[in-house]
């Protein structure tokens, strides 16, 4: 009986642990799902019958909503990676780059949060499982290996983000979200240029 009891307790603890991890890991997807519930079958935002506090402007398309969530996810990742670089970076250039990431992406995140709030769009509260794995892997590295891995990550990430921002700036449905993408592009391109300069110095 004691064995059965302990097994039951262990199973309960495992289920609770899994549920808690799942809840945290699904933050980004949950934000996308929350926003998608307020879109009709054509991917266009629809007004909620619950009143203005929960309505989404019809100017916001499904792709706009996904852009906002993906950008928030990427921004949180850049901030956390930058904080790690400030602490673990071996070279001054890497530490300074990390500080720039924290400063610039924190400012961009504040602007995005204001826009998302005005559109009643849900933002993720934690990075996606994929991004968290990248951060965990990065945090395991030290010395020159860390510096190289961090800068390589920044080059790769910013190339992807710039492509996404260019597409939103050109094709976004909502003027405010489209304007945010357009006005932020020059900062992201500067980040990529600086990361590539660091990359060349390491070769």
C-alpha cells in the first residue's frame, strides 16, 4: 500500500510539474490563439460584442497580430540574451553589444506594448520554447566560445527579424503596426551591421 501511495504522489507531482511547464512554454502560442479567436474565417479582426474594452479594430489582420506576437517573443529573447552577454561576454565589444540590445529592444518593446494595448492584442509573457532552448544553450558557453555563439546568434536572428519587419512595413494592414515596423527597421539594420563587424573581428 505504501508503494502505491508513493507512486501516486510521484505521479501527481510529475503531472503538476508538466502542467506548470506547459503553461509557461505555451505563452507565445497562447497569445496567438487568444488573438486568433477575435479573427473571422478570412483572418480579419472583428469587433467583440463584449464592449470596447475587448474589441479589436477591423484594421488589424491575422498576419498583423502574428507579427506583433512574434516581435514581442523575439524582443524578449534579445533582451535576455543581451543581459547574458553583459555578464558572460569575454570581449568589451560583446559586452557593449549586449548592453545595446538590452537598451534598444527594451525601448522597442515598450512601444510595441503600447500599440498592442491600443489594439487589444495579447502579448506573450515569456519566450517560446524554441527561444528558451537557444538561451539555455547560449548560457552554457563560456569565454571565446560564448562570444562567438552570441554574435552568430545575433547575426542570424536579426536577418530573420529584418525580413519580417520589411514584410510588415510593406504589407501590413494596420497603419500603426505597419508604422512601428517601418520606423524600427533602421535600428535593426544597425544591430545587424554591428554584429557582422564583431563577427569579422573574431575570424
